[in-house]
């Protein structure tokens, strides 16, 4: 799995930088709120605008990539992230930062969906191994994002935004020189294909599960810094521990659990563990030690879930992987868009305990949805068919739905 051609490593490195953006702003949420006189719900819009635009833009990623090629799509996404992050760092109001975080989300959408399909297509080994490699990049990015955000945010809350812009320029150059030109696909992808893909009950089940799970994920990510009430560097180190455990479990633990217990039981177990941690955080919101321990331990369950759910998406339905990724991401990021703002509002106006209870309930509901749809996903642990069979099957389904 680790003996990959240079283009795969170039895209993986760029993925690390792209995923740093998810947790990068976490340590500076409270400093931004304090400096600009904003409420938690207002600052949480940094996540909401980013995730909402990213989710909607996922619909167009396949259409863009099929017309201009994967490399140009990746480079366009990286360039937009550079512009969005740099301009966000220059703003003097929360609304301005929120607006350019939305631009950042557009770039991330073009990059993330295309990166996953590119790694799966170009990597040596099985689809499962390629996804583990992708999840490793995701985990490293998520782990280092809060740490970089905490260190730079301790200087100024603007620092993390400018830091991402510089790193993305480096990722842009590496992708430009190390990734060969990728031809366009023979058949341009329609904007309606991701919606048609969701007619597959298997893919829809995984997508709704991820939407509900993301609700808990982003409640943890966006709201926890406020009851913690710590500075940028302590919050950065806490979420670094969370991301580090996420990276380890996604690469090492998830494949072993899958081999021993199967895909669906392993996902259900990880969701159950995460729901329990959110419930504990709801009960002991006033205890900083409890919150810190639960945040870090949550990374263990989130890493398992991320790897196995992503692999399930690639296997759920006989459709092109780029289309499957776009459809799935469109649905799941809706949860990531709503949760931060709702958590902030509930914490401000009702109780700081309530956001964690709502997050735990959403994760339990994700378990219910996945268990109810298990009949449509019984093939996930079947032996992976040859690449030629997958492509032929995908083409047949696409033609039948055209």
C-alpha cells in the first residue's frame, strides 16, 4: 500500500493540506469571537458556510472533472483555496470571514472529490488499500490542522488563514509538476448524475448515515471550544490528540476490525462508541477534564467510521466512483453545515449541555438508518471484483439511466 507512484503521493500531500482546513479554525473560534465581539453561533458560521458551499459544489465536481480532466480540476480547487484563505485572513468582520470561508469551501469541493477518485484510480493495490491511504492523508491533515491553527493563532487569529494560503501554494506547485496530465473522460458527466445515483438504496443509506454522523462530528468540532474556554494553543493540542488518534485508528484499527467483524458491525460499533462519548460530554459539560478526555477518545471512533464509510461509498452501488463520491458528499455535508450553527444557538439560548445531547441523538439515529438499510449493503464484504468488471458495470448502469 505504501509503495505508490509519485503522482499519488503528490495528491496525498495536497489532501493533507486541504483537510487541515477543517480543524484549522477550531483553536481560533473563541479568539475570533472575543476580538470581533461575536457570539458562538455567529462564529460557528465559519464551519456552516464552508460545509454548505462544499456540499452543494460537490454536485458540479464530476461535471467539471469530466470536461477539463482531474489534474486541472485539482489545480483549480487548490487555487481557489489559496484565494479564499488569504482573503479570509484580511477581513475585519465575522461576516467577511464567513464569506471567504465559503469561497474556501468551493475550492475544497473541487479538490476533495477529485482527489479521492484520483488516488483510487492511480494507486497500486486494491480499492480498500487506496482508501486507507486517502484516509491516512485525511487523518494527518485533521490532526495537524488544530496544532498549526493553535500555534499560529496564538500570534494572531489571522495567522492560520495565511498559513493555509502558503501551504496550498506549495501543494499547487507539487501537483502541477508531479501529477501527469489527465485526459477527460470519454463521456462528460451530467449535473443530474449524482442525484440519479442516490436512487440506489445502498448509496442513499450510507449517505444519510454519514449526514447524521456528521451532525455529531461537527457538534464536537465547532462547539466544544466554547465550554472548554481555553486559549488557542491548549485547544490546538487537544484537537491534535484527537486527530492523531483518528489517523491511527483509520489506518491501523479500521482494517483489522473490518477483517474480524465485517464492515457494517464495525461501523455500528464505532457509531455507538461515539454516541456514548457525546452523551458523557452532555452530562459533564462543566468539567474541562471530562471534555478533554472525551474529545481525544472520540478520534478513535471517528477514524474507524471515516475509513469504513468511505470504502462503503465506493462499493455501495455500481456507478462511477467520482459520481458516487459527489452524491455522497453532497448529502453528508448538509449535516456538517447545520450542526455548528444549531449547536451554537442551543448552547447560547437553552443550555450548553443540549448541543451534545442533540449530537448524540443524531449519531444514534445514524445507527438506526444503517441497520434498517443493512439488506442493501450485504455485498460490502464480498471479494472485490476486477477493475474491468467494475468499469463495465458502471458503464452499463450509466447508460441504462441516461
